[in-house]
């Protein structure tokens, strides 16, 4: 992107930089979450402070893709653009999902707003968007469309379109993460087998895209930048996907342990009953 266009993106009217407006939603989300966490602490039920910390970290990670040096560099540099994808579309969603915002909201909202949020979580739209296959298509499929079509060149020339693509990274990444490893209430959560399959296929599709970009740079991207960006996409994506795999395996382990405990408790109850029947006989 030409320097004058990039400067225009980050300038504002009346002396207020555009970046201030871009950061406003993240500031509101931080204040609302912190206020809810403090309210929950005062009720005596408590709220895990580590969740508050990772929610704030997730907001910072997401905000860096919209404002600041990395965001400015991403408007014209392919490596920085891929860095925004990894940070905003993969790392930030994982942190935000484990902040459990819906759980905190349901515990602290008044009755009427809480019921509305609960209905929204159970709605057909929520079921559709948080289905692992749909979420994967929006997330990884969107990456293929962005990088292998003229959309990539268009967004590098149009600052507003680039912001929309960055917003897509965040929203699609959040939906994908919450579809796989959400800790919030999810009435539509798919089985572990389906989620694990989608994750493995998504990891493969992400890796294939990185390799394609390595050998076939997008139009207008120098070969050296394409190689560096593709390597960042490949290894950065693998690192985050590895965390998702560990979290899925941990969930499987917990569920297996609960089933074994349930079976053991059933056996313990059945054996004394059988022994009592034998004595009566």
C-alpha cells in the first residue's frame, strides 16, 4: 500500500486518530468483562482470575491486528498480514474462548437479558454457525478464498476491505474455536469424534494452503515475502492447532475418567446387593 494511503487509514477527523475508533470495541469488551468479574466476586460465588487474565490477553492480541505497528505493516506487507491472521484469527480466539464470556454473562446479567442470551445460544443460527463443519468452512475455507483469488490484491489496495478481512479472521476464528473446544454453554456441541476429524482436516487444509503460497505467491507479493509468510502460516498455524488437539484430548480423557468412575460406582453398588441376596437365599 502506498505510504500516503496507509497514513490516511490511520488519520482521523478532528485530531482523533481512526485507531481510537478501531480500539473502542475492545475497550468496551474489556470494561464489561472486568465489571462482570468483579460483580461475580462480590456475590461470593467467585470467578477464576486466570480467565479474566486470558480474556484481556485475547483482547490485546485481537486489537493488535486492527491498530498499531503490526496492523499498519499488514496493509502492505505479506508477512505482517499472515502475522495478523495467526494472531487475530488463531491465538486471540483461543484466549477469548477460554475466557468463558457467555458463562460470565449468564451468571451476572439480570434475568431478562440472561434469558435472551440463553435463547440466542439455543437458536438455530447458533446451531448452524457453531457446527464444526460450518465453522471450519468459514475459517479455513475463507483463508483459501482470501489468498487464492483476486480478493487478496483488492484488500491490499483497499484499507476498509482489509479491515473487513481482519474482522473476518477474528469472528471466523472464534466460531471455529468455540465449535471445537468451547467452555461456555453450548447446547449444540458436536461429538468428540466429529470435532477431532474436523480439526485434523482443517490442519491439513491450512498446511496445504501455506505450501501453495510458498510456491505460488499471490499477485504482487515478492517471492521472498511469500516464502516467509507461508512459513509463518505453516508453523504458526501448526502450533495453535497443536494446542487445540491437546485440549480435545484432555476433554476426551476427562470424559473417559467420568465414565470409568460411573461404571465403578455401579459395580460397587451392585456387588453388595448381590451379596445380600445370596445371604437371604
